[in-house]
C-alpha cells in the first residue's frame, strides 16, 4: 500500500535513485579489504597481488587471511594462507614454489606470483577471517596476455584455372585473439579461421587464394597482424611462387648471314619456373652442320656456309612440360650493305619543321582573307567613269560657277564608291594618229598648217611693230582643240 502511494507521489523516482546512490556509496566506504580490481601480466613474468585490511575503529580482530583462486566460475582453490601463530601455508601444488607473501603480517598480506603461466588467469580473492564481524574479502581479476607468434609463408603452386591457396599467415597462441589482414594487388581473396588452446590462448590462421598465372610469379602479397599486446601491427611480405612450363624464343639472327662469316650465333631464351632442365638444338634438315657448336642455350656458327642455310629448332623442358621455337636462316653470297637512314631525331625534326611551315602559310592566307572581308583591302567594284564635259578650251573659257548638287542613287549593300579627286582618267585613245595627239592633245606651238604663210611674212609683220609674242584675242583665237573623248585629258596650250 505504502509502495503504491510512493509511486504516485511526484518525484518519487528521484528519491529512489538518490537512496540507491547513497547505499552504494556507503558500501564502498565500508569496504574494509582494499585490493586492485584488475591486473594484466604476461607469461614467464611476475605479478604482485596487493591486499590491505582497513579498520577505522580498531575494534575488529583479525584471525587469519587466505588467497583463493577461481580459474572458472564455481571452482575455488586456496593457494596461500597466513596465520599469525601457525605461519604460512601453500596448499595448491600448481603454485608451489611460485607464490610468496611480501609481508608476514595480517594487515598487509600481499603475495607475489612468479613464472606466470597462461593458466594462472582468473579471479584472486583476499579473504579475512575476523571477529566479531565475520569474513571480509576483496577480489582482483588477473588477465593473462600473450603475444602471438606471427609467421607468413608462401605456397608453391602451378599455373592453372582454379583458385588455390598461394600464401598463409598465422598468429599463434595469442591472447586476446589477433586479427589478420592482407594487402595485395593480384586480385585474390582470403579466408580466416581460429583455434582456442587449453590455456586460453587463440591461434588465428588466414589463407590467401587466387587463380595463379605465370605473370603472378614473383609478385608480393603482405600479411598484417594486429593484436593488443603489440605496439604496432606486424607486417610481412612474401613473393608468390607460381610454376609453369617454358615459353621459348630465339634471338641473334640479323638477316645478314653470308658465306665466310665467323661471328654468327643464336641464343635460345626460355621463361620457365622452375628453371629449364634441358635445352636441345636441332636442325630441320637433319643433323646439325659440322661448323655449328652448341653450348647450352647458345648455338655458334664457326664459319657460315650453305650447310647452315636451314631451320634451327630449340626445345626447352622442365618438370611441367616442354616448349620449342624455330627460326629459318638464309645464307647469301656477299655481305649485305645496309645504308644507315636518317636518325629518328632528324626525321622527327624535319616533320615538325614542315608542319610549322605549313601552319605559317595557312595562317597568313587566312589573315589576308579576313582583312579583305573586313573592308581593309582594295575596292571590290571599279568606280564608274566621270561624266564627260566639254573640251578643255571650253572649260577654260567657261566662267566658274558654283558647284551644283548631283543626284546619286543609293549604293547596294557591300558596294564601295570612291569619289574621283584628280583629272579625268585616261581612256582608250582614238586610232587616228595626229600631231596634236603626240603632243599630249595640244596643238604645236609652231604649226606648219597655221595661217602664217612663211617666215618672211612673220618678219615683215614684225617690222611693222608687231610683236610675235603678242596675240590679239579679239581678232585671232587659238585653234580649237579637236580631241576626242578617248584621246587625252590634257588641255591645249594657251597663249598668254
């Protein structure tokens, strides 16, 4: 009833929580046996298990202290007992010679365990027999750690089409269990398994698998082991060992075997794992010529003649199979003279130079065309000829008049019109040849066809006071120019 009432009161759960914390604090404060909660140790090392009795009032009488070992739940074994009158006792034979009290007194019955084993892991309870309160105790958990023994090794396999184990990695007898990772670029996968030992250690194994090929031989895969007891991961790389039958090739023939040559030779090269066991040279035409000497994978021709004009065969074997390769040699009467061609650098430089020259030409043409399209070049249309006026004499005698506006038609798009600023351009001359035309269209100064008959007449007139360099504009006009439109644009001479 009271419980139901308390549950209905506001804030009752806060009061319950505070009460629980208070009880826990009182329990800790009232703990009379002081020990360490947890310890870590390694095999073959030593560990100290400390224990101390705390009696604030000094009213508790200590009778005896015991150390009890619990390797698993439900199993309790006394390993050390101390009595102030009867002394020390070590009843468990598995700890005989390995356990000792550090201080021979009840208030501080700490012990030391030497030459630790993995099986020593468990809970160790320091228990006092007291009066009048009864037994008091404190428990320490001992955790045994073990550094794993790490290893990595390669598995020799044969090239094939099935996935097989090519490498193994192991972290043996570690505690806690280790983790294993693989670092590889060959495209395989891995599987991991673990096994627990009787002493609590764990052995972890990992296998790396792939479909092996000849190209995988010699490639590296890396095993990485990570475990609590290691300062840094353990890393080890191994090279794969993939065996495969030989692949053969022949080198040394230069297409210039001529009669009398003494330095001709062929070399049989084989790629195989394991290494080839036998290398055999034969000729398709029958036995090897007498001038041929074989030394392992090398076939040497002491003197070239028609007998070596044949096909040579090289066969290589190992435990996985055999492979062969052949080459046909041709013997000529004379040595071939090879004319060295231009070097690659010179050819490449010539090609680049030609391309650069072509690029410059194309760029120039495009630039000129662009400028013409932009209107910077000469006009595309010939300007119309100016309107024909009167003769030069008429133009001279015609009084000047103000310019009159001339009606012009609008230009079509793209047309350019240039206003002529000079004289009338020269057009096709008339086919008639005249003396005036040879003088630029003007009459000669002294013309034999003039109205003066002879020189004498001129002298007579000069004697009458007439000046030959004066002309009477009212009585005599200079001959009018008779020039066609196509003869000239030069005006006739004027007499002043």
